[in-house]
């Protein structure tokens, strides 16, 4: 049996599969859990795994940095240790991956109907691939091309400095420094909570009156979801501008990652936010911000940019890790 998991700050998805002699996998069981509903990962394993299960391998994509096969999660108090999991699960074939590493592998196994191309000028090229994903946080990874196959490389690029590109973004950075005086990262604006930060900035800057349908940040309703939904549908000018600005920042950071990894092989966009605001991402704002890199516009103008519509992409990567 194969155990695979996508372990995030919001939810954890586990899958148990059997691999046939021809290499195909058959799903035995799959279940989603609210991550914050459990004190640790072991409690979820105990609930999920049937008694007497014998595993041949286990691979988990985790929202946090994996160092020496140990991970202290970024947005959750859990820690995972591959050495301890080998004992608990009864197999030496245990691998911890950064969630974006797992997502990157998963992207290589998606059918074309799960992907939407954003760049009409895209030209097929061989080379490195960049993977970026906005969700609870901002994840970034690289697929290094050695001339024959791809190798996933984890990064924590989402926590690098936020770099404004115009006057409005200059004002945004000044505003964010009042909230985060020690360091303003891209994740502060290109993630779920980013919608609230952008909305509140635009309110303070006098862009438009506050929307009466947007709840207080301390309320029980998902404020970020309300802002993004109203913005995508254009029902409120302040929310619409917050979503436009979000997409602009997302595209610019995707372009930064493409340059740093020289991702002429393409860029994959994952995470839960992209599909939910797909009309805004397809509007052209993302693509314009992506390629607005001065002398490198001609290079980026040809790069394929595909957004994944499959929320199981990291899980698919974890499932296929030992088959790569």
C-alpha cells in the first residue's frame, strides 16, 4: 500500500492506494481533515489508517520548509520527522517534501484539460519550470531540467521581500510597514489574507468607500473570500480594485520567479486562489505584470503560463514521488 498526503495549514488530505504490477495506482481510501482540528499529525494518521495496514511507501507534501527530513510547519504548530514516521508507519520509504515540491511533481502528471494557458504568445521550449501557488500562504518551487528529466527544488521564495513597481504599490509598501515593521514579504499580499490587507490599504488610501457587505476582520465569516468574490463579480469598486491589485502583484512575483529560475520551460500556477478568481487572472493584468521586466520582456513574452484547476495537484505529486 502507498500512503500519500497533502498537509496544509488549512486542511490535510490523505490517500491510501494500491499499486498494480503495471505501475497503475488504485485508490483505496481518501479523506480530508481540518488541520486546526487536531493537536498533531499523528492523530490524523491514527484516524485515517485502517488497523493492520502494511505500507510500502509514504510521501507527504507539507506547507513548510523541510530540512534534513524534518519540518516545522509555517502556519501551524505541527512538526513532522521522517525518522519517527518510518517507525510509526513500518516502512523505510518515507519522504517529506515541501508542499510546492509535491505540487511541482504533480503538475507533470496533470492532463491538459486540468490546465489553462494564460499566454497566447507561449512557445514550447525545453528548460526549467517555475511553480507558484497562492493559498493560505505563498509557495514557490522550481523544476530543474537536466536535459532528460525534471528534478523538484523547494524554495521559501514567498517570504522574500515585497518589491513595489509603481506609485500605488509604493504606498502599499508604506502601509504594510505599519503592520509588519520588521519585514514585508510577498506572502503578506499574495495569499488568502492578502485580500484583507489590500482592501484595508485601499480604504485607508481613500480609493472608494468601504463596502457594507465586507465583514469585520475579527468576525466569523471568511472576510477574504467575501472580498475576492465581490471583486471578481465587480459588485463593489473597492473589492474590484483589491482583486485587480492582487492579480497584478501575483503576476509580477510569478515573473520574478521565472527570471530567477530562468523558467523558459514554463510557469505553473497552483494553489486554491487562482481557480476562484480565474476571470480576473485571465483579464490580462496578470500577464502584463508578469512580462513587465524591462529588457527581459521579449524573453518572458514567450513563456508558457498555465494555471492548474486541479486542487489535488500536491497530492498527485506525493502519490507519484516514488514512481519518478
